[in-house]
């Protein structure tokens, strides 16, 4: 046999996704398949919806995964809401802002953008001023920009969107499960998550949630496939001045009928991925949201302390830092790609490069989900120091590990003091 048994190398994955998957999730994925209308399976679907609501901090009825990578969730929300000619406002501060505009354009939106320099985020007042000025139907914002390691504050935008009758849509792919996001309190109308980032599940599902404001728009555009439902008559009474959603696979009104107790047939649910999602969500609830956010912060701080002690420069405005991704400027004279190659070949560690204007200028290190552990942070710092010395870079030797260990030591003292 030409093809050997599948045998993957051991890796420490410190990228902004995909990240290491908890072994419990991998085990859940080898659970036998169930039919998609089997009550044992639909019960699992309901449990997943319930757990998603907790993680999204929402009471929305609709919280379910779209099958496909994170951008399938982004596209499902956008294509179900946007009709040709609708005005959409996208504040751009990195690569994923452009992805939002790209998808909106494909569905015929009249896209308006505001931009700030990469490595920065907007003052919320700037976005609010643009909402008032442009009067869009939709505001679509990236929360955690993995391309620049920046996080846009979004807690004040929802209130204005309600006042101005704008739908507030958030790409929280890089932050959900690692950073506090309050869907209801922040009045977010629709939000998209990703599995392969802070949820530590393989790529392949995009959990989404949306409220009645979004559902109202979706219902007006509803189309039912012939032969699966008897409700065609009722639908004929709908106001048909609205156009049908341009995608069948990503039409939320169809997906929501499948996730509702009616279980109207649509796609075949990705059984093993749903098992994975269920276990991944269960792990988060066991850890507790607050504990999880603290853990992400702690390891981020240890990593940053180590990087700085080594004498490396962090990229981006520190006040806008995304806690789940740390960007480092490549020191002058160092080849960024051979550093990454050596980390992978000699240590089995993967870190990321960046895109567009930042390609070759920064490295990005993720501290997400199951990858966000003390042993991974210490190993990465030690290896990076060694590789940089090998590359002739000027680094402060022996300081990074001590700085990171100090952070861990001090955090233990704090925990200890709290117990006392
Ligand atoms: C990773 C990422 C995406 C894209 O996710 P895919 O799973 O690759 O489709 C979208 N938005 C943000 C902010 C991301 O970090």
C-alpha cells in the first residue's frame, strides 16, 4: 500500500486558529452516528442550542451552528438579511473587515466603509457618527481582528443601532469563548462565532445567534422548498415586496425551521461535528465563563511579559490589544519565514504570519482555548528565544522565561490571597 496509516506529527499550535483540540472533543467525535431525526439526536441538537445561549449570554430563541467554517455563519447572517441596494456600514481595521464588505457586495449591498490604520481600533463615537451620517440598514463589525491582534470595543453601539433602526451584526469568531461578550446586554442583533478558535473544536461549524429583529427580516423573505412542507398557502399571504434569499444552503429561515421543533428537512446535520461542539461547549461550562476569560488573560500576560523581556517589540496599540492574539514585530535583519520554519521543524511549534500590508512584518501568536496553557506559553517563549539567537537577532537572553514565570508566580499569590 502506497499510503501509510495516517500519522500526524505532534504539534504545539500557537496560531490564531485552528488551535489544539481538547482530547475530550476528539473522543466525542468518534461516537457512533445517529440519524438526523432520531430523538436521541434531536435531543443533542436542543442541548447544543441551550448551551450556546449560555455562552452567548443571550435569551434569544435562535442559537445554533451553521455547518461550514466560520465564514459560512457570517455569510448566512449577511445573505439572509441583505437585499440588493441595502446600505451596510462596515468599520474596517484589518483583513476580516474586508471579508465582511466582500460578502455584502456579492449580495448586492450598497457598502459604506470607514477605515482606521491597522494596529488601531475606532473610538465608538466615530462609528456612531458614521451610523448617523450614513443611516445604514446594517452595521457589520469585527470584534477581534486576528490579522492585527486588535479588539474593537462594541458595548455602546447596540443602543444607537436600536435608536436608528439599524441591525447590529458582530463577527466574534476570534473572541467567543475567550473574551467576555454580552449579546443581550450590548444589544447585538446577530453574532457569529467560530469553532476552531477559542472554542477549541475542529473547523467546520459556525455557531450563530440572532434576535426577533433579525427574524422579522428573515421571515419576510421566506421561501419554502416544494415538497417538504404544507405551509405554502400561508406564505402566499406574506408581503412579497421582499426578495428571496440568494442562497438555499445559508438561508436562515430554512436553517431555523430545521432547528425548530418542526424539524423541516434541509441539509443533513454534520453529526460528528455536533458531537464535537456539544463536548466543547460542555467543557467551557464546566470551566465557567469567568474562569475561562481569566485564564485567557493570564496566559496572554505571561506571553507578553516574556516577549517584552526578550527585547522584542509588540505590534499594535496596547490599549486596543486583542487578548487572544499577540503580534510581534519582526526584528530588522531577521527572516520571518525561516524563524517560523525552524520553530516548526525543531520544536513542533506553529506560530502565524500575517496578511496584506503586515505580511513579513509581524508574527502572530494565538493564546486560544485548549492551546492557551502554561506549558505552551513557556515552551513557545523558550523556543522563540533559541531560534532568534540562531538567527543572529539581538535578544536579551534568559529573561523571557523568568518574566513569564513571575507572572504565573504572582497570579498564584493573588489566588492564594483571595482564598485567605
Ligand atoms: C478566522 C476568522 C474568520 C474566518 O473563519 P473561517 O473559519 O476560516 O471561515 C472570520 N473572522 C475572524 C475575525 C476570524 O478570526
